[in-house]
C-alpha cells in the first residue's frame, strides 16, 4: 500500500522531469531557429523565418483578439473602480480610485487578464491546429520533407505572440483605465481632467515595464504549452480534444504561477 | 530486369522494440536501383515501422540502414537533412497540409529547399501535378479532393524534389478498385519514367502482383521470405501461401483476436 503510494509519487515525479526536459528542448530548438539558424551560412535553405507566416499569425493572435480583450479588461476596470470606490469612500479618498485602477491594471490585471484570454483563444487554437496535424501524419510529412516542424509551425507563432501579447496588454490596460474613467466621471462625479491627472500622477514607466515583462513571459508560456501539448497528441479526434483542454488548463495555471513568482520577485527587490 | 545492379539501400539486421515489445527482429535485405520493392504483411506486423526506419524517421534499436555509404539512423543535422531530401514519402492518409492548396503543398519542398524563383517553382509544381494527372486541381484545398486524388497529390509532393527513393505507406488503402489500379499504374509509371526506386508497404495482394519487382514478406516482425513475385507465388512457406490467398485456414491464427474482440 505505502510502497505503491511511493511508487506513484516516483512515477509522477519522473513524468514531470520528462515534461520539463521536453519543454526546455522545445524552447531551445525554437530559440535556435530564431537566433542562430538565420545567421548560419545557408546552403540550400531559403528563409529561416517566414515573415508572411509571422504577420498572418500576428493578425490572428493580436488584431482579432482586440474585441475580446476589450470586453474583459473594460468591464474589469469598471468593477475595480466601483469596488475600490466603495472602500475608499469610507476614508474620504474616492479620488484615489483613479490611481488605484490605473496602477493595478498596468502592473497586474492588464497583462494577466489578457494572457488568460489569449491562453483560451490562441493557446487552444495552437494546440488544436498542431494536434490535428499530428494525428493526420502532417507533422511526420513535414519531417520527412526535411522541413523542421519547429521552424515551419512554431517559430512564426512564437515570434507573433511574443510581440502581440505585450501590445494587447497595453491595449487592455487602456481599455481598463477607460472603464475606470467611465465610473469615476459619470458615477463618482470626479472631474474628468482631475481623474486623468490623478490616474497618471502615480503611474511610473516602471509599472508599465513590469506589466510588459510579465506579458512576454506569459507569451512564451502560452506558445510553448500549446505547441508541446499539440505535438504530444495521440489517438485521433479524442486526443485532439484532450490535448486542447490540457493546453488551456496548463497555460492558465502556469500563467498565474509565473505571475505570482514575478510579482514576488519585483516585490522583494523593491521594484 | 537485372537485380544484381548496384544496391541503393540496404537494411542490415534491423531490430526494433517499443516498450519491451519486439516489433522487428533481424530484418536484412538489399534494394536495387530502379526496382519496385514491396513489403507485405498483415496488420501490426511491423511493416510501417520498417518503412519509417528505412526513411530515417524512426531509429532502430539495433542494426543499420545504409544509403550511399551512410547509416541513416546514426547521422544527424545538416547531413541527415541532405539525405532525407533524396527521399520522398507518400503517406497512408496522404498527409497534405490542409491549410495549403494542392499546388502550395507540392511546391512546399521546393520553396523550402531550393533557391528557385516563384515562376520556376510554379512550373515544376504544375509539371508534377500533371505527372499524377491532377492538372486543373492546383487551386483546390485538400479537403475538396477525393481519397484517390489526395493520394495522387501527396505523390506529386513526394516527387517534387526529384528523389532517388520514394516510400509508399499503404498507397491503395481505403480506395475503390479502380482508384487502386490508377495508383498502381502511377507507381509503375513514375518508377520507370523518372528512374527512381520505389519501396511500397501494402497488404493489398492485387497491388503486390501488379507492381512488384521483388517482394518481402514480413510476419510478426520477422522476415519470412524475399524474392520475385514468382518466388512468392510458388513459395513453399504455408504462412506466405495463406497470406496471398487470404484463406482462413492456416498457420496464421486470427481466432484469438476475433474472440477477444467479440467478448
């Protein structure tokens, strides 16, 4: 009984090590194709990075996600403003709703909420695409044609999300601040100019950087988890569904975990 | 045809096991230039694995696959890529990239591996499509094609880079008899016209007798016999005889599997 339990722990520990190792390999190979391969002498290979594939992915991941990001962050801004107004009014500091909303959005909520939305929308799409290619032998076909699936499929997605997620976070920050502004001006009757002045008075560039650095890490997590789950898929349509679910759930957990870790680092280093 | 010609590919004592299950045991044979070599055997006998080992996609547990003096399983990187560019592979499911049109699929290897300009690539792709009888379908998406047409498009892609060897994984599986005959004829034509070597995995006996120059019979991961079509037809081996005649009675026992499946 106890032995079995220990055995189970051992097996899952080894499994986690395997996942970690495979994930690192995937990251290394992706980075190789982005940073090293383009600068190596090429004999027959034409273009290591397909610019058109990257821009296509940017449109899908970035531009097409603006609306859903708007809905999530705008209403979060509203809710945040109302909740904090309720608390701050007791201390007679309703005016500070503006800076509270702005700073918490830029440092924290903007990047995290955007990342979660994107993990659901883009992460799932990445996994579903790669998983169905895997079960239909298309990944193997690329491999036999000596076309690296990492270079052909993963690199454009990786680059695109690495740029688009920080951009979307900024857009999300702006929408959230707008939500707060709407509550502040039309509900709490703070003067519009004053609201904006207070909103940006305490906001430093460092707050924005912090948020953006998080967004970049989240982008790496979402792409890698999506691709990893996709490439690991086995067993037809059911397998594709299972991988997609796993990808989204894993991304969610890892995004929150990474956020906690990074906030901790910034907190304890005084940034 | 003279079979003592120079050999292009040879497998030497191939063993392969997955999770302690022996899939291939001691498989060795040579394949000569320009022949159609068919590997036949029942489902799960390891023939697809053997094909993938020969094509360099799977590394054997033991043994070597020699192509132009190199062991395919032991090379890596640029060298392996260079060798694999001389191979074409036609997949059971055709494996066309479904986000690309037929023409884009065929031109993909050319785009990725050559410095030819767009117009030249277009011309080559159209030529390959014509070879497999798919002119006029270049703008179609793979999901708009029938099974047989997908296979042919996959074949056009496999020969896009003028390979030395083309591997076929179950080229006629799931096709109607006429489409089967068309694919078989195509394999024959391409092999002879383009002077390539074809290695075909199939369990379709009609196909085997139509196209094969030589046949290897695989049974439970072991090589039973390698020979010409005549050798196989007149084989004294009861397993081979049962397989080519598709009879229920014989040394290949399916009852166990059947009863397991039913109960």
